């Protein structure tokens, strides 16, 4: 079978933080845009506010996303709800009415797209501040209406273990290094998914570790790269340039 037949456009492509090329990442407009483009898989990041409200944020510090040098984990949801997400370095003043979404808002949106799978990343910053028990419990509670659509993932191996112990959610471990030690830990954990940044895969032609898991490779920016990764065993590729890569996958504009 040729490499080109191993990759299909929609089922294997993840909109990483929504359509993050065109909208501020991890926002409702970014997610809606990806879904409107036909995304069957999305990925986003979750932090907790000071009053334990799960929200969609990658960085705990708001500087990059809002221009304000503040720690979201020290703000209540009421305080954070007044903050605008503009991503000033990327978009300047293009967006002036987008806020930080709650996880519950994302759940409501995804509930109208029951065929979509969501990879929900539990961030280390919140785990350090609030502990795995609180963070996992809060996130699982909010995701309950769409439990079958969700995969809970984290770079924190103990958090992934905790999710598996206390819930029925599918789990994924995000590798911090592609090493023999990580391979051994993966064999012990046996997650549903293994996730890895493309930049960590320095051996360009080697097969990815075989196992019962499915491989997800992050930060893939072209059909060519996605096809090459598929030949190595990747089942899904994630991109922040969703429209561009989708167009390449389809061979025409969506």
C-alpha cells in the first residue's frame, strides 16, 4: 500500500487549539471555525482559575494571549471573564471581543458535534498549584456530558495514571522526550494514545514504537510531513494551520 493511501484528510487530522492560524488559539471562534471546516478531531488545553473553574488556556501567564502580565491561576473566573484574548503579537488589534472560554462552553459546542473527538490537555501548571485530584475531578465533571467524545491527555505521567484510576475516560500521554525510557514507561502505562511533538522525532525514517496505542504527532505543517509520519505509524497528526493542511490533504480549497 502506498504511503499516500495511509493518510485520509479528515479522520486523521486534528485541529490543534482549534483553527489557531486564523483566530486566537483555544477560543470558541477558533474551535467553531475548525468545526465549520469539517474537523473531526480537535485539541485544546485546560487550566484552572483560582476558584477551580476549568478554562481553555495553554499558558498560565496571560501575557502572550492578552498582553497582560498576570497569572490566570491566581484570578477568579469572574476576574478572568473580563480579560480579552487578542494575541497581540500575532493579530495586533484584529480581535477585540474574544474572551477566555470556560470548559463548559467548549462542552456545549462539542455536544452539537457528537462525531467529533476532543483531545483535552491537562496542563502541568494547574497540576502543580491545585494537585491532580482537584484538577482531574473538576475537568472530568465538566466533560461528563460528552465523555465518549473525550481523550484526557497530559505531559504529566502521574496525572494520566490518576485519570485512569478515577474515571473511564480514554487517556493519552504526551512525551517530553522520545527515548528508551519513555518507551518503557509507555509499555507500563499502555495508554490509548501516545502524543509527541514532531520536533522530537530526530530519526526521520524509523518506525514509531509499536503497541496497542495510537500515535498522535503534533506541530505538523504539511501534507508531505503528515504522509511521511503515517508511513512510520502515526495515526493522527495535529496542526495549528488547519485550513492550510486540510486544503493540501484534499488537493483543493475546503
